């Protein structure tokens, strides 16, 4: 019979979001196996495989097989046997879900008969697995949402009936046919006492399970037809036992006998519909509730670690009251966070004296050290000596002393930034470096910061130390010079003591106690040869455990590996001697020899390939998604290439010619097809091989390597091999990036975020995809290469696409400088290959323009967009959709650059043409109209602005693809509210803006940039309504959040500061208003330019402020400066310039007559509101998910999606570049 787990249906990730998936796990009864239990004997239909996927598309279905003989349940040792079966189920399910990447995914159990007893016992066992060493087994308990019991005994059963059923079943043809292969099925050699009619096992299990019942949805199903047992008919599981009367559970009868109740003939079966209806409801509800449950569970585990909860019974779930997690306002220090470095082992050995020394340093006399300033301790030493493990052990042992523990991965600037971003996200703030740093500064109780792998001597280590006196800082480094940064001390970590080293080696080798003298002597020789280094000892012990060699012969194999290592160039940059590195590297080579011992095994060769690839990535947090996405994308390419649909014979021949001309792309084996197909599980088996040899740490989502293993993975390669594998690594990365992107989800954004350190590292090793000598080719030489080298353009095409992908990923994550370098290469090469007026060249130019906006290179961006508009107008015409899109983007760019006249003219033309060509309800038309409405407001055409925004809102509310809560609809509502404010309709504006602010908080979070824009709008409404305190409270908090999420010089933050200055001015705090306004001007001029209308507006507000202060000379001075700036761009026709002229004229008139300033001038200074509102409205639509300035209108895939790549940077459309 098939034992263990077998997949009956594997859901397709490309058609279903991960957040919607569930795992359905089926466990069979006695006397059957994991397939026959669910298969109809006449039709052969296995309903879990053949029927269920048609009704539930988001479910992965697993069938579990076990030894289902009666010996497991009806003998005196049955409880021990069932306990072992339950523990095996927990362990095997955990392993299956880990390698499938489905940990924490909701589980729904479907059980038959005694299989339900095993499942209940497994849930009881899993519910208690909260200790540090076994907490990974808690996954089943927390993730289980529902259990469907088919005829499971929960109380009274008659043992003799089951044994008679076995006797009858063994003579049936069905069972006889499989008796030869079904060896576990055997008659009891010792029948229990016939009087034992009520065995204790099911009842005892049910008593233990009773406290957990309310934590799951439960459906009890009982058999409505008795089973024939010889000459009588009996219910194997009576209804009262199969369906106990328990509140908040469901129950139903199945019109079948016990053995047939899990076998459905067709989809139309009434019994099948009863079951599938329940499963469908469970699958729909489970994802949101289990996601929320895991958040609560994580907090509970933290509390367990610090001793706040002593019993597991003190923490439960109740599926009947659980709901989707509401949006919460996070309070400071409301949660405790414990995030230690990766790779902690459950069995830490040795270093007790050093751990005590660390405790004395941080807790002298048992209390936290009270000295002022930074409290830091530095642990330095060679790679592989166990620095990270030591710090993890210290942190784990002292969790009760700290309110939080965080880790900064300091191997590179990128990993540092990413660490802080994750801390910000964990704290409920935006995932930015500033947010993470801010959160750490807010801690007031003792907490621990571990700065791990700070090996780069140029790293400004002290800049990573948080401000305040509450942090304890523990640094690990290979750099001895950093020891001076330890204010509490430092220590050099060397090898283990001999007795500790022997214990570690023999423990990893799994040699049972007691250890006799020959064993300890052999271990001593090995530990001495390996320098007592923990990492080398772990590798050696693993090799012995895996059967590579006996303990006594390990040194012989190690010596051979050392000789093979020879004189290869080694990584000695960390100050370690070549001899020490060679010793450690040799232990790795011995382990690698096991992998390559049988290269015919695909998983082992794949594991070796992965090691070579990992050597060119960053060593920490390598996402599994790199490989799974690459496999899915390559598989789709293979299928599309072999599909004959919609292809003529001419195109087929051309494609085949190009395929044969194309040089082979270096790829790892798992991305190469076998029989035209790719196996997406190969990568999981390869990772399992590496993990079993202690080469990697894998948590189901990310792979990490020790830095020394990472160096060895690259150093072991020859020069030619390094060149090859760096190309393979880069090609693997590129294969994981879709261009154009297949979706615009938050998941893709997070993947690109995870990708950045590995892309940086790979490019630094490999160099730019397109070689410098090819980029430098021009003119005749380039044309000759195109003609004389048929494969030349094919190679160039692929390399241009790689640059485009790099540019896209860097731009999407806000790395505009790096993005510009790649996209400039794309533009230049496309001009050479295709010319200026090719559509792909123009698309690349628009993408580069968007990146230039992010870099503040505004004139260059506008010049590129103007070129595209001109070319498309000539080639496609003014009415073509692509031309209109480019015109719309250019119009918004004019606005952002302060070219208001050009913006108004172009946007009116674009909007009118889009109405006629695309229709009023086209999303692009609506976006263009919204932009036009903002520009009209800037020209004080308030009624026209209101009418345009009102038209857009009505259209969006009438379209199914939008609706009242869609993020684009909320943007239009905000614009409409500001138009109402301009018209003096403050109450209506207040109602609309309150709705927008609350909805954005719900969908995006309270510190998302778009939510903060809404907060600014709301504060502006309060300001105009005279609710100054409310406005000040909103702005003060919003500016703090903006600095955390963005930075203090961000334009949105400066706009908020401008509103706050107005609050100060209107509440007679004129000195504060002056200081704040001058600071805004100092910051805004470098980024926006001296001629930008924002600067003109700032000078107007400053002049008005000096009027209020009675400093008329200064007011005149700033009016004159403002008019000079207005003449540079917006001219005297713009309302801003007219305001300055009016104010200046009145000031000069008052000065000439010697009279005091007219009250109208003061009124003007106090109440002017026109341009600040429209300026903020325009800016609010021009920032991406991280608040970075972009060009073009954002696009989104739905109301719950974050903002995605703007239309103004369509780098992704370069895919499909023709070969020539």
C-alpha cells in the first residue's frame, strides 16, 4: 500500500493567489489505503482528485497512507501505536508543507473511521509543540481550520464488530485482489477479549480532544446503512458515536455503509454535494481567519518565551468568533518582537563560560546595565567559529530580560536597509529604513539589537547604534578593528574547547551514548585537525551521519580532499590564514563528494548546481521564489513555443530558423526540460539534499548560507568555471523576472525587494550583461557585425532584455541611479538596432524618463517624452491610443515641472481627443480628465475643475471595474473634495475627505504615503473651517509619519510643513511660522528648482507672513523675489503672479503714503488658499508605493492592491524585441 503523502491535486499558483490557497488532507480508515478509500469501486472515480478540483480551485489535495492494520487500534499497546502514528503524521505533514512552500497555509482534514482518531491525536500532539526546539511542529495545530469526520468513533464502539468486519473483508474479492501487496493487512494473532465491547482508545482520545473542539469547524458524518458482518447487519460506528451532540458543530447522514460512505459515484450524488458544499464554505473562510490566527499565535509564542504564559491551555482559538483581522492603530510597545539571526540550532553545545561573561556584561548583579550612552559588546573571530550561534544562544537564554530582540544583517548596505525596513513593517509602519530606525528609537525598556556579520571595515558601525539608553547591542564581526566599538567590552571567539568539540562532532554524527575510549580518541584527532572550529565539526559530523565514511576514516578522506584543493585561490580577505581556510574548505569538499558520488541521481546534481549558483548571490535570504518563478516562466515559454495555434506555416518556419540560430543560454539543469517538460519539484529535492548536509538553512521561503560556505561555493571553481556559473546565476535571476510583469501585486513588489541584494551581488561578480566593447560599437562596424554574424543580434537582443529587467526591478524598488544606468544602455542599443522611431525604442525612452524624474533630472525626462510624443504623432497620428498616453504623461510632467501653461494646453487637447477616440468611460480617459481637473484648479477655474472631477467620479462609480472603494475612485473623491473646498463648500469637502482618509487607512495602512496625502487634505479642510487644533494634531502626527516613511526633505513632507506653518500663522505663532517657512524654502529650492511655481508660492506665503508681523520691507523684498521667479516660468498671467503683484502694489502704496497697511492686505495674507490646494492635489497622484516621485498616472489591479509601476515608466513592454 502507498505510505506517506501523495498529491491528488496541485493548485496552479499562476491562476490562484497564495493568499487564497488551502491544503486538504485526507486520512483513510482501517483495512484500506490512501487511494482505494476514496475511490468508487464501479466507476473508479476518486472524488478528491476527479470531482473536487472542479468545485474548489484553490485547494492542494493530499492523501496520507499509514499501516492500517487492526493491530494499531485493538490491542493492549494501541495507545502507544496511535501516538506514534499521530507523531509521524505531524512530522510528515510539516515536511511536505515546508518543501511545497505552503507552511501556514490553512489545513482542512477529511478523515474516515479510525483515521479520524489519528488526526485528533495528531492535533492534540501538535497543540503542545510550543517549546523552542519543536515549535515548528505547531504549524498543524494553528493552521487547521476544519475537520470532516466520516464515521469516526468518538465514543462507544464494539470491538467484535470491527474484527468481524476484518474477517468478512478479507474474504471479499476487493480485499483479496490487493492482499498480496497490502502486507500490513493481517489477521490478529491475538484477539482481544470478546467482552471488551467498549475499548478505551477512542473515548480517551476524544476526552483529550474535547478542549480543542471549539478551535475548528467540525462536520460529523454518520453511516445510515449497516454493514454486513457474516449473517448479521451492524453499524460499525453508531450514529451517537459518529456525531456527538456538541454545540457549534455540524452533522449529517450519508446514505451508505461505513466502507462506502467515502466513495461517490458522480458529481450529482446527493452525499457528494453535502460534503463539497461544506468544504467549499470552509475553503472560502479559512485563508483570512488562519492568517489572523497566525499573527495571534506568533505573539503567544513570544509571550511563552518570556515566561508570561505558563500553560498552553491559557491560549486558544475559537473559529466561531474569529474574524478577518481589523485595521488597528498600532500603539507603542504594544507588542513584543523577538527576531533572532537565522540558523539557530536546537542543540547548542559549549561556550558556557563565554555566555556567562556576556550576561555579566549586560546584566551586572542580575539587573540591566545602567550606564548612559551606547551599551555595546563586540564578538570577533574567524569565519566558522560560531559567532552568530553564540549571540543567538545568548538572546534565546535572555529573552525574559528584554522587551524585544532585533537583528540587523550588516553584510552590505542593502541588507542593512532591508533589515530596518522589515523592522518597520513588523512594527506596523511602512517598510522603509527610516520607519525601522524610528521604531527602534521609541523603545524605552531594555531590548537587544544584534548586528550580525559586520565584516566590512569601511562600514560606519556606530551609525547602526540606535539612539537612547535602552538598547543592548551585540556585534559579530571578523574585523578585529571593530572591537574598539564595544563600550561594555569585546572578546575574540576561537575554536571550541576539546571536550566541547568532541561532543559537538559526535552529536552531529548521531553516535549513541555511551562513547567508549576508541570513539573519543578518534573524535579528538578529528577535532584537533579541524582546529576545533564549529562549522567544520558540523560538516564532519554530518558526513559521518550520512554514511560517507566511518568516524575513524574521516581524516583519510579529509586529507585527500585537502590535497585536491591544491593551490586554488582562497578568500583570505577576512584575515584568516590560508591554512585555516583550506582546512575548513576541505570539510566542505568531503560533503560535496557525497553529492557527486552518484551524479546519476538528479537531485544530487541539482544540489551541486545550486551551490555554484548560490556562490554568486548574496549569502542571506535567497528567496525560493527565484527558482519557482524561473521554472514556471521557462515552462510557459516551452509550451508557447510548441503550441501551433494561431501560427502560419511561414511564422513557424521563421521561428524555427531563429531558434536554431540562437546560441544556447547557460542554465542550470533544473531549468532544462526533460521530454519537453520541467519538473517544478526538482528544486525542492535539491534543497533537501543541501539541507541534510548542513550546507544551507532553509525555512520554507528563504535559503541562507554561512559566509564561509558561500565563499567556498565560489572559490572551489576554476576561473573558466566561475565565468560560466556567474552567467548561469545571472540567467537564473533573469528567468525569474517577468517583463512585462504578469501581475501588479504586493507579492511581486516584495519579491523584487528580496531580489535586490542578489541582483547587486551577481552583477558585481558577472559584470554588465552587455559587454563594453559591444556597447561602444557604432556606425559601419556595427552594421558589418549585424550582417556577417547572424547570431550577433540574437545575443544582443537577449542582453538588452536583461538590462531592461535590471532597470525595471531597480526602478520598481526606488533605486533610480542603478536603474538609469541599465535603461540608458537599453535606449542606446535600441537606437542602434532599431532606430529612434521604433515603438520599442520609444517605450524604453518613456521608461528612462520616469527614472529621470525619480533622480530629479526633470529637463532630460521632459525632453525624452517630447521626442516620443513627436515621433508617435508622426507615425501613428494624434488619435492613436499610444500617442494619447504619451501626451497625457507629458502633460502631467509639464505640471510637475511648473510649466502650467503648457500643461493646461496639452491636457485639454489630450482629454478632448481621448473622449472622442477612447470614450468617456475608458480608464485612461478618466485619468487624463482627473489630471485636467487639477490643472484647471491651479488656474483658479474652480467651477470647471469641480465639473470635471464630478464627471469622472460619476463614471467610476458606474463602472464595475471601479466602485466606491477602488483606490482610483478615492483619488477622484479627494480631488473633488478639494474642488469643493476651493468653491467654499467646506462641509461637503469635510465629509468626502473623511471618507477617503478612513478608506485609505483601511486598505493601505495609516502610514502609507497615499493615506498621508489624504491626511494633509483633511487637515487643510479643518484649517479652512477654523478648526486649528484638529488641523495641527493631524499635521504634527502626519509629518512625523512622513519622515519615518519617506524622509524629511520629501516634497510631501514639506507640503505638510507648509500647512502647519499656516496653522501657526493663523493662531498668532508668527515666529514659529517664519522659522518653518524659511526651512521649507531652503529645502524645496534644490529639489524643485528656483523657477518652480512651488518656490514662487513659498515666497508669496512668506511675504504674507511678514505682512502679519508688520515687517513690510521684508514682505516687499520677498514679493519682488517671487515675481522674478514667476517671470522665469509661469509668467505674470498666472494667478500666483497676480497675487504677488497685488500684494506688492498695496505694500508700496502704503509705504508711499505712510499709512498703515490696508486691512484688505492683511485679510489677503490670512485667508489665501487657492494654489496650495491644487498643488498638493497634483503631487498626491505622482508618488509610488514608497512615496517616491514618479511620472505618469499610477495603475492598479484592484481596490486592495498597492500602487504599482506607473504608466510613465513602461520598461516592461520591451519584452519581445525582434532579432533584427
